[in-house]
C-alpha cells in the first residue's frame, strides 16, 4: 500500500464525515451523550463510505488542476442554463419541435472513472444523455436535437476535463459519426 | 435589503417552478422513454437548482447554504447516474452491441 493510498483514505474519511455533519446537522443543545452517539454513527458511516469509495475508485497519484476544474464547473453550469432555457419553448410550443437521435462520440478519456465522470457531467445538461459505449469504445449519446452542434460541445467539455485531471489534451484524430433519426 | 432578498427568492423559486412544470409537461408530451429522460434533467438540474438558489437568500450562512447546495448536487448525481442506466437499458437494438451493454466499461 503506497503512502498516497493511506493519505487519500484519511482524506476521504474526513471528507465524508464533514459531509455527514453538514447533512445531519447534530443539535448542539442536546445532552452530551446524545451528541456522542450521533457522532459515533457518523464516524462509522464515514468509514464505510470511505472504504466503499476506495474499492470503487482506487486513488491514483497526482492531483487535480483546480483552475481547470472551476472552468469546467462554470461551463457545465452555463451549458445547463442555456440548453434549459432553449428547451422551454420546445416543450410548451404547440408543435413539439424536437429532433431526437443518437450520436456516437469517440472519447479520448480512458475507460474507467474518468470516462464515467465525463458521462455523468454531460448527462446532467438537458438535451444530452450518455447511454453506453459501442463496440469501438465510443460513447453513445442520445440527443434531444441532433441538429445542435452536440459533438463540438462535448469535445470542449472533454478537453477541460482532461486538463482538470492533469493530462495534456491530445490532437483530435477521429471525427464523430452522426446518426440522426428525426422524429416529429 | 430584506425586501430585495425576498424578491430574489420569489423570482428564483417561481422560475424553478416553471422548469419543474416544463419537465413534467415534457415527461407527458415527449414520444419515448429516452426523450422523457431528457425532460427529467430539466427539472432536476435547473428546476431544483433555481429553487435552491432562491432559498440561499433565506438561509443561514454558511451551513444552511452549503447544505442546500449539497442536496442539489446529490440530486444531480443520482439523476445523472440513474438516467444513464435507464438510457442504456432502453437503447434500441441497432445501437446495442453484444459485448457492451451499459455505462460500465468492464463489460460485466
């Protein structure tokens, strides 16, 4: 077990404990014994959560680039607002103007946690939903409107995530393949 | 100041309600499961996000605010994960391959 494994185990346990305290918000006016019992439950819950997270997401050396992380968060937020508002007239309009279809996006991120994070981040934005991988390892997206430049947007998100994880973005070699099945 | 915060809350929570309504109308009007999943992100992400943003002006700093933001992030995370699994399950056959069947990369 490397030093960084123990370090990240302690950090994650502390993080989960803080999160538990935030959500549970123990009543500080209660008798001391009650607070201690509450805290014991929190300590155990945080330990189980940390153990689970270490199993599911083994720590790797290296750290996140926080500047890029902020830019990524701002971009996802901005995308959400823009596509959320652009969806409003489509939903309420008399003619439901959507053009749903699939898009296969060849990801540069390696399979595993990084790709799962990418799938989740992009699925949070209304209008794009990652629905799995195809035989070539490309991510399949279902889009509410395939006439939008979805692949170009995804490429920008991916570059930011790669920067966040501390890797240099590589030159793009594959062009995303598009397959729409427009439906009225 | 108090009045400005209250107006901010009313505007943001109402706007959030509009997105919840849009998500619900989309859920009813959209033609299939996958398009309906998109309608749910609209409510989860923007609807709940705007309601939380509006309530931030009414809560205690920093603990109450952090708690509200944490709840929004938890809803986002669970929504994104569940939507991906549902989407993978209903993906039609021509986008399905024998060896891969879900958002997981290990092939199960």
